């Protein structure tokens, strides 16, 4: 697929309204039907991508328009903000080794990490830690039967020596592979609106993420602060003991009822100890 891309400028000769056609295609296949009203490179905000894979790659790194800023797309592609440093220097920075352990989505939930949906930008991943809990903000991702083939080719496009990209899609998939190890992890993320799947079941989503080859590239370049924050939170007993207590002892409703009843009896006993009846 990477070698058989038709230049986008040829589409203008085939379809007179090719801009609207491309907007509709990207809306349906990248955002799951969320209406993309304007192409990220429109109105002189960047060069038109050479082919469809580059168009999808660039669309994956925009922050979706908001009511406060309805027409302003923020491109988060490094090559549009910084001078190119070459593919070799870019890949050298990716070779940093992260020796911190990884936790799945269900593991993080058990340690008091709440999941929140951030935006449609695949690198918009943040970790916020508080006194007794934490929040992991993840971008929306739409999954179809074509996602495996399509994003495998997008990663191949990032890896190509002919391109100068920030490898954000590769980093995203490597990060998500650590979060998703079984169907329960998919369920956690799906219920939070982070994953939207057109596949038959959650097991197929797990297989889709596992089958996409990200070539072992670490995600430090984008998410080193996130990984560090997760490690600090999960390794801190002071921050995780409450969540672990609840998950260990109070998952069964009868346990909660018994605890409530015990607290009521303790309150009544204390009250009558302080205020004895005649």
C-alpha cells in the first residue's frame, strides 16, 4: 500500500469537489464520523500532503476544533514547527531505553488511576497525579476492520527513510500496547469513550493492537513524563493504598453493607456512651 499511493493532486482531476470528499473520508475513518469541516493544511496552513497516508498521518495530530476556537487547528507535527534535523538524529533520540515497569489499564484502575478522554490528537496523552488518585488522559481512537492494515501502513510511512516525521503514530501504538493486554483493558477504555470499536468484540481489539508492528520503538520521545508519572504514582504506597483497599475489600456489595452497619452501630454506641439514658 505504501508503494502504491496515488498523489492527491490527481484526485482533483477525477473529482471536482475533492476537498469535501477527503474531509468526509478522514472524518469517517479517523474520527469515527466526527465532522471534519476543514482540512488541516487548508487556507495556506501547510503544504498539501503528497498522498492519502500522509494526509491521515497529519490528520492524526490535530486538535479538533472547539466552540472557543472553531476554525483553528493546531498542527502538532514537529516538521512544521522545527527545522528538520534528519532521520538519523530523530531515530537516535528514540533509542532511549525505558526500564520502568508497565501497567495495564485494569492495573492502573486498581491503583486509583481514572481514565479521561483528551482530544483527537494521538500524542495528546497526559498524566495528572493528586493526593489519593490520578488521571490518565488519552486521545479518542476509532477502530474498524481496516485499522490494522491502514495504521500498519501509516507506521511504515513514518519509518520510511524518504519521510521526515515525528513517529507519533508509532509512539501511540507502543504506549497503547502497554495498556491493553486483555479484553478487560479494552472495556475500561471503551466505557470512558477513549476507544470506539466497530469490531465484533473486545478480544478482536486486543488482537488488532497486538498485531500492529511498531518495531519496538520506545515512546520516551513523547511520553517520558507520562511514564515517569505513572511509575511514581504506582510505586507510592501513600497514593495507592486507598484504591487498593477499596478494590481488595469492598468490591462485594455485602461487604459494603456490613461496613455501613458496623459504622452505624459504632456511632449509636458512642452516642449513648456520651449521653446515657436515665
